[in-house]
């Protein structure tokens, strides 16, 4: 019997078919990847266009072009004070709000004609070129009195007291022959100076002012005008005329408003025992430290509270 040969033709056809199927599968995979990449590209393009559209559609608040800088007080200003750059700051404000308010630097060298609170705008109603009349600076019920305390014997402020400063008055009594001081005591505290001759702009500068010429130094016989009650005026007028006595003035910090209680200084108490002076001084220094700590704590508390006089943005007028 003749042996049959293998079916090479059939085997070849099967192999060819397998190769064809393999290539078809690879082509299918490649086509799927190409389609997926194309879809991703379309998706990214669409997202980019969508982001651009969203960005362009955001609301942009226009900056008002009809605004100007207005000057606002950064601290309380006492009537009669000379205005310097340390008293105010600039804030953009619509022109239709406070149209008469001052702007830029045109108030330096002017005077406060009435008390100005922190956050108030500076306007012709509270700032003027000339010193305000004294009458307009006296609150109802109060009085103005001028005393000759600023002279060679009594000037204990160094000549640098200015309008609006607070001072304490000392009452000094002399011996009958006026050869020595008998006693000195605090007479009145926290009196406000309404007017003192001399302060004016100068070329001298300090770290806090654009320049002040101090009031007349010791030796200049001028008077200081104080804001007082009628009862205080009576007492001061009487005591200023007492023989062998005079009224002196000492300058104090505007940050200190509390009154203190101290014993009168009587020379006879210390003449034979100088050690008492150091003991008195030690107690005095401790009282000052306690007072400074109290004031700093009070100011820290106040600074942490919101300021109702200041606004971050101007408030438009009511329609």
C-alpha cells in the first residue's frame, strides 16, 4: 500500500490564516489606540476652550475713575493744634462724597478749628488756615483764664508746651522774707492749654513733627491760657495774687489722664533727713512703672477692638 504524504497545502493555509488573524488583531489594537488618542485630544481641546470661556465670563469690578484722595484723621486732634503729616492719611473716596474735603498735602500748616475724632475727614469745617477764635474752642460751662506762669521763675516745661497739651499746676509758697521755699504741692491736674504764644512752623524737625519753634523760654513774661471751670478760675485768680507764692506749670503726657495723689513737698520734712528724699523717689518710680504698665495694657485692649470710625471702602450716598 502506498504511504500518503502530509497535507502541506492545508497546513500552509492554516498558518497563513493564523498570520492574517494576528495582523488583523494588531491592526485592530493600533486603530483602537489611535481612536482613543484622538478622543483624548478632542476632550482636552474642549476643556481648554471651556476654561477660556469661563475665565472670560468672570465679572470684573471696574475701578472708579471719578475718585480722589481724601485726608482722614489718624488720631484725635484737639482744637487749636497745628496740622502736620502725622495727623492724617489718604484714602480714595468718590468725588460725589465729601466734595469739599481736603486732599493731598494742602492742610499742613493749618489749624484744627474744633476737636476732630480719629477717622473724621479733614474739611473746611474743622481745619482752617488761621488760628480759630478762642471763644469757639470753649465748651459750654467751661471758661478760659490766662495766668503768668510762663516766666523765669515758673517755667518748668523747657519751653516746649504747645496748644492742646495737658499740664499740672504747682503751687509754691516762700518764707516771709522770700529767701527760701517753704513748700510745693500739686494744685490742679490735667488742665488743657488753650493758647500759648510761640509755637509755629520752623525748619527744625523731630521724629514726630515737621518742626516747632518752642514757646518763649524762661525769662519771657508771657501768659498761658487754660481751659478751666468757673470754680477753678476763682481759685487760680486768688492764689496767683497771694504774696510770697507763685503758680508753676509742668508738662505731662497726653496719654496720661488719671489724677494722682501725692503729699506736698515741705522742705522742713526733709531738711534734716535727706534719706527721706531717696525713699520718696523710690516710691515715686514704682508708681510710675505701675502707671505705665496700666496705660500700655489699656491701649493694647483698645487697639484690639474694631475702629468704628474707619471704613475699608467708601460708603456711597443713599439714593
